[in-house]
């Protein structure tokens, strides 16, 4: 993804001007889960009994929670939970953490110089509630062209 590596719970503060490259903290158990899931199929359904949450033991749905992003597949829909490993397929594809705010923002096609403000939860909501920038641009251009054609 072209950003410096960070750990779960860490925020990048290097020389480069990279805003909002911060990841939520993960417990050691969730770090174990993310490692195991990455090595065994990318989904919580691959977890051994000792790492399965009680609420998932008799629940077959919501298999994307505790999921890892697969770089060979389309990205997941970015939601307000985009920085939380337990809220979707938001596990980083190579690092033992969930997406950072900047990585989620990139998936929503925000430019790297766009800066979000607030706490991590508020920032995740801003990113997840946004229409992807390039989709909004393309839609606006389409409707503007349609309007111009109707006015001729």
C-alpha cells in the first residue's frame, strides 16, 4: 500500500507528511487471531476452537468479521468500522493489525494530503460515511454533461 509499516495501536510520526496513518490497538488474542486467519484462509471460519469467540460458535453468518483483506480481490466496502478488525474484512493484508485511517481513506480515493480531524472512531466514521471521492467526481461529471445536453 506504499505506507510505512506501523504496529497495532501506533500512529506514524516520521519525516514524511502522512496524515492519519494510525491503527487501532489490538489485544494479544486478536493479534493471534489475525496471524492465524492470514495463514489459514483469510476468514474467521478457519480459527481453531481456542480462538473462536463464544458468540461465533453457533453462528454461521457474518463471516467477514475478523477478516483479512485479500490483495487479489476487490477491497471490502469501507464502513464506519473500517479501522476495527472485528467489524468486517478490515485486517491488514500483511501486517498484524487492522487498517489505518490513511489506508481506509486511500480505498475511498481520498488524496494523501486530505487530513481528517477527531479521535480514531470519529475519523473512521468520516471515512466510512463518505462517498468515494472519484465516484462522486465521476457522478458529478456525468450529471453535468447530461444537464448540458438537455439544455442544448
